[in-house]
C-alpha cells in the first residue's frame, strides 16, 4: 500500500480518502516542518509539539484543501506559520487539533530531541540555500511569514504576478529536491 | 526513522482512519438522501403532523463516546501499587508505605499519609479508607489499617487470623478480605467494633473480589463465580466451572451483572445477576478493569507482552468503542472517577483518561 502512494502527488495524497495516504504526505514533509519549528523556537520539545499540532491541523483541514491553488507544501507551511503565531501569542502550544482528533501526546526522547535540533540547523538552510535569492526571499516572506502576495509585491516594488512566479518556481524546486516533484 | 517521528505518524494515521470511518456513513447517507430528499421532506411534514414532533429522534442512536485520550497526567511519585475512590477523594498506595489522597477536581495530591509499612491493597467507602499493609513482626505478614478521611491519619489496626494478600473490598458497609490465599482460605470480614477479622464465608483460592452497592462478587482460580449480599455475606448465586482453566483475573460489576476477565484466553465475558453468560469478547485482557459512566475499560497486552492498550467497551453489549495505546505503561489499578478512568501506573504517574 505504501509503495502505491509513493508515486502519487501531494495533491493526490491530500484528496484521497485513505489514512495511509496522509501518512505518506507526513513522511514527505515531517523533517522540514520539524526543522522549521526547531529553528524558530530553539527548543526541540516545542518544535515537536508544534509539528504534531501542525499535521493534526492539516489532517483536520484536508477536506478543504483544493488542488490547483497554492502547492500542498505551501498550504502545510501556512498552517505551520499560524501554529507558530499562536504559540508566540499564547506562550504555549495549544493542542486543540490533536484533542479534536483524540490523538495521544507523543513524548520526545533524548535522541529524538537531538535529531530535531540538528534538523533545525541543517534542513531548511540546506534546502533553501540552493535557490536563487529572489525565490528564497519570496518563499520566506510568503510561506514562512504568511504575508500576502500583494503585501510582498508592494514592499519589493514588483508586480504581484512576479512574486507569485518566484514563490511557485522556488517551491517547485524545493519539491524536486525533497523527492516530491509530481 | 526516529521513535518520535514513527509514533507521531501512527497517531496521525490512526486519527485519519477514525475520521474516515466517522465520515463515511455521513457521506453515504448524504448521497442516498439526494434523490429521496423531496419525497422524505413531504412525508416528514405529514408524519410530524400525525404523530407529533416528539416522536422524531426516538430511534436516534446513543451518542458514541469519543476515542479515549489522556487528558491529564498526575505525577504522584513512588511506585504506585493500587488505587481506589471513596470519601470524595482518590486514594493511591504509592509503593513507599504511604497512602496519597488526590482531589479529583484539582487533580492534586492533598495529603500523604504514612501507613507504617508497604501498602499492597486499598479500598474505600463513603466514610472510610482501608488498606492492607505488610508487617514484619506478625507471623501472618499483613494487617488491615483504617484511615480516617477527616484527619488523614491511620486510626485502626486490624490483625488477621491468617495470612492474606491483595484482596480487599468495601461493599455494603462491610470490609471484605480473602484470608490465607496460599491455602485457599476463607472469605472474611472486618468486625469494626472489635477491630478483628472474623467469619468464614467459604474457602477458596479467590483471584478477584469486587463490590457494587449491596452486592459482592467473588471469583476463584477454578472459575467458581459467586454473588453475595455485601452486608451479610449471604450467598445469592453460585456458578461452579465458569471459565475453568482460563485463569480468571478480574471482575467488574456493571449494571445488572458483571464483566469477568480471563487471562488464559484474554477474553472478557459478561454475566447477568443470575450468573448466565451473555457476551464474550476476546481482546487480550491482561490487567485491571473498571466501569465508568457508560464505559467498560479493559487493560489489554499484546501477544508479545510489550504493548499495553486500554480498550473502551459498551458495558451493555461489549462493543468496542475505542482504544488508547499506553506503550509499556501497564496499569496496576483502574479507578472510575465519574466519566474518567484513572490509570495507576508503576512509574509514579496516574493517567487521567476520558
């Protein structure tokens, strides 16, 4: 079953009514999400909690995901950015989506914590470092900081279409590197 | 793959599967409704007018409880051995010779009561808490102590007439103990006026006793199931050979009957008040059980003896309503606290599960 899903796109995985499909989507992106949170919180435990809540939120919201718009990975990181903003606002990780889904908290062992710390140091940096500077910046502003295309365009004094193009091309390149270029 | 990433994946896939099952009937119903919607709407108007609105919903299914989850973890310390509820509190034998009093609302330890020596079993009623403690200087090795909930102090010491172990229950205002478990001794009770253990209510190698209201259920290793008047000890019903050879381990009264767990086949079986067998479910039952408001909770362990799960069942039918993985955390006791079950774990924690 897992091999069957390996050949499917992120869009297919999110729109397939199969639990294992979401597992495959998780497999593809969990490391980059962990790294994203590890870099921003500096705490492996918080990064793990936020990662769990992000994927739980994605699972709860996947029926609202519409293929053809923003890439699935951008959709996922938009959720991640919102969970991070919630965390900064409240000072704690609210596990609401996990509670709604009746998920059990997953403890983070010492070795796992070290792994998360390393992901924070390496993963995103190495993924983004190979992108052209304009694409790297556009992705960071739009996907990571959750700013709108129009806002970035006004700030950079370019058209909104240009910003969309940079984000789209950058994410396509990232997907290709992560093995999800479908 | 790291343990964390693998475990989170399992949680997500399980949650996705639960969502899929939950939404499938709704989607199927929505599909089937469309062609009939207009006709049904008309019929509903007529029916409502004829029968009255109150009829609607009579056949609606009972709400299914949500999948079980841990809602809080209480760190009590020590190596807890047993737990019970009574006198408005949850009481934990912490494995270090103390009885802990926990407020069920705040979930905080509000008193730590020295019992004098190791507490191996604990039971409570509305106005008293009783514990089995070990004593070195007595030839029988154990005694029963009574704790006064108003002062949080041990106020009664009851010496046994024969050795006994963990079996202790309070029901019908009477404290029951199984004496001389090594030799199939008698079921006895505590005479509170004389602070003595007295009586002989049948000799047997009992493996479980449990009370509910005015009824005391007992079960022995040969599968003899008994139902007694908890106040007097009078035998109400007896069924020999029930689950013979299946190593009965636990009994949980529920409604007009009880559920019995058998370790050999890992099954739980529902028996009625007149000891007739009704439902049987094979789960891998290997530990304590408890009945909360609307749920039977059964501790299960997989065939490798590694992974522990708490399974929630409908106490009326035995239908499995949900499962909660506990990993290696095997509950020493399950305490029913309203609609929550508190799992007493040997690592010094109590898991509050709903």
